[in-house]
C-alpha cells in the first residue's frame, strides 16, 4: 500500500447540523473507490493539536510496482 498524509495544526470543527458536514472527505472516499477500488482507504485523526487525513492505496493505482513499496 502507498500512504499519503496531509496534516495541519488545529482541530476538527464541530459540524453545523443545518449544513452537510464532511462533504469533501465523503467525496474523496467515493472518488477513490470508483477509481481504485475498495482497497483504497481514507482515514482522519486529531491528536496533540494536529488534524490529519491519510490516504492509502495500492501502488499499482499510482503506476508503481508493488515490490518497490516498503
């Protein structure tokens, strides 16, 4: 699997119930599933003043042979 992570300082904002929360993350998950398949994953976390989004997908999805990925 080939991971990528985006991190920023801060915290997740509590969603406003009158708006559709998480549209960007939900759309990202759907697009990855359509393009790569169910083995692609998106996870989010908040820890010690940082928020992170981590994307994992098979190396073949980005044109890398599996044996070149640690």
